C-alpha cells in the first residue's frame, strides 16, 4: 500500500470540506444542533446510554475475516463523524446533543475499511440515508481540504447497486475517486444502511483506481455483515 494510505488513515478521520463516501462520511463540518435533553425515545438524550447501543451496531472485530480482512482493528469512539459529506453539504441535525457516532477501522492488504455507526434524535436512519443519496447527486466533481491543509479533487462515480438487505429500512452505495496533489488517484466506495433511529456506513478506501471492480465486489460481500450488525442493535 502506498505511503499516502498511512496519511489517509489519520487525515480522513478529520476531513473538512466536501467528500463522498462516507463521500467521506468522516468529513468534519458544522452540524445543526439538536436539543439538549431529548433522545430517540423522547425521554432524554443520554449519550452514555445510546453510546452503548451504537457500539453494538458496529461490525465485530473478527466479522470480516471470512471475506479476507484481518481481525485487527482500531476504534474511534464518540467522534464528530457526520453521516456523509457529499459535495461539501453538511447533514442536518447531527450536533453533539442529538447525534452519536462510533467508528471501527481495519487494514487489508491493498485498502482500508471503516464502519461508522450513528444514532440520531431528530431524524431516522432512513432519512439520513436519503439525505446522503440526494446530496451525492448534486455534483460530479469537487475539492476537499484535509485538516492538515492538503487538498484533493473528488470525482463521484456510479452508485453501488444492491438490494436493501432484510431488516434494513433504507440503503444505497456510491464510489468516488480522490486525487490529492502529489499522489496518484485512489478509489473509494461506501454503502449506507439505515434502520429506525440508526445508520451504519461502511467505507473501503485507499486503493488504486484500477481496483474499482474489486473494491465494489468486496463491498458487496460486506453488505450482509454490516446489515446484520445494524439489525441486531436497532
């Protein structure tokens, strides 16, 4: 894997600006604030309580071994990960008082994997997925800026086609290429799953552009695994 992949593993966790894949689901941008004392059940948004529920929606550490991805993983818990940031558009109602997100990361031989689970107060998982899908259709090419100050150009590619899994209310997927100055372009693909007040986003990224078909195929292998984890938690 190229040297830039190691940079991505750190930088992509705190992107600002526009991206896909999660566009980049982990792109950091201001979110609309939620209520200070309201939650998915309507009886109070207690971060500690819902945090445990969100953790359960993440794929298990060893869940991807069967599709060729080692079980070693790293967690980033309770971070400001927006559900999506396609075309630089900020998701609604994802402030700290109405949104919790946890992320688990794996490293395969030729690409990286992240699974980010979300819970919301002011919207459902299906609404979050619809918002991401709509925003992904609003542009074809745009630029993003990393927290480090480096910039890249993103091209949105064709959707990832798959039927909505059993136990999931809404789903969609999208691929994109990313070209940072001084580096070769890379391919990334993401799938979005929504159920009740939760969503799960799986992103495969950091692979050479020529690997698009392989990345799409690998992501489709992961869809049922991520869907099962989300359905069991939500």
